[in-house]
């Protein structure tokens, strides 16, 4: 992986998870990428020294690391589900220069033959702007739903936190991404763990935020989990490799361990939101406390 990822900073333009496909029982999962964006490697790896994270990922001259934006389309049930809507295109020029987001989700869905009105359900694991950016688009200066027929789901505690606009993380919560959907009745706020459609459930795992939910997909004895920012990339598998953005690091460590206690023996397909090259794989404990991912071939 080190070699592969070292090339990324240079070859960012050609790097994409878009269009990768895999089956989990009766469900067909397709990755639709919102393209890549850049984030400073310091906060991305929290307390991990740069000398260590540089062995796994490359950075550019501004210390930035390239990240992916992997949205997941689930077909095969009665309803079509989209998990996460990327970073979107509502940023002003100043913010755009910081992250250089490609914001390709809408184009990639269209190129894949997925019309906005074919999405029945959108799930946001949490409401940071890089997870719900394409929930809405601006039309005549107003944020309107990108997916006109969809019911959107997001954790209620996330929404309450975002509304409070805490100094610590208010930049992450942009109300245009969700408040218009609550006002028009399209977004349901989820109070607890629950099934969204048969086989697709949300489950609260505190750590990154208090109320972030992962999404589990289960069919025919097989299981996949969209882990969101519990493990944003395959470089964050080791227990202490957290982001400085994580609000509750001690809980994140415990909950990552608990997750592995289920996912590794159960051979769950683990789906990474922000890995620009590895959309999914099977997590393995290589040696005590050291984890790696077995990539899925042919997808
Ligand atoms: Zn986040």
C-alpha cells in the first residue's frame, strides 16, 4: 500500500474509486465518487508523528494529503439507497481554494445512469459538510434538494449539535446541507439504531462525534459496513491512528476495537468513506494491535 499511496499526490487526477461494484448477498453495491479533495496531514492523523504517517501516504509541498469522497449506492432491495452525498458544490471561492474539491458526484451518478429522482433514500452518517454536501444544490440562491423524491435520514443528535454552532467545530456544519430538507419534511432525524430498509440499518458509534452512525448492509449471511469516519481511510486502521477532528478519541479507540471484534471474525466487507484508492476490503489483524486490509480483487 505504501508504494501505491506514495504515487497518489502526483497522480491525483487519475485516481478514483468511482464505478467499483461488488455484491453482498442480494444487494449490489456501487461506489460513486464525489472526486478527491485535499486535507492537511497533521489533523488527518492526529497524534501520529509525520515521520510515521509519511510511510503510508504522501503529502504535497503544503503538507496536504489527498482524500476520496466515496458515496455508496445500494440496489437490489425495493428501494434505491445512497449513503453520503460527498462535499457538494456550494462553497465559496475561498473555501474551494483550501480543499480543492472536485465535486463530481452529480456528474458521476449521471454518467452511471443514475437519475436524481431514482434515489429513494439518502443516509447521512453525520452532518459534517464532507458527508452531506450534495444533499442540496443552490437554485436562485436557495438550497433545494438534489434528490427530489428521496427521504433523507440523519442522526438527530448530529443535527442538534450542528445547530448549536460550537466554536470547536461549527465550520463543519453548514445548515444549507440539511435545514431546508427538515423544513420541507424530506429529512427524518434518527433517534436511535434502526433498520432503514430490510437489510440496511444504521448504528450509532460514538468517537468521531457523539452521534455518528455507521451503516450495515446484510443479506444472505453476508455483511458489509460503511464505517464513515470511524475509519476514514485504510491508513487509519490501527487503533491509535485517529484524526484530530475526532471529538472523543478515547471512545473512538474503544469502539474501533469493538468493531474489529465483530467485523474481523464475521468477515465483514469494510467500506471506507475517504480512501481515494481502496473503497473497501476485509480487515485483518496482522500482528497484535496492527491492522491491515485485504483488498477485494476484481471490483
Ligand atoms: Zn466527519
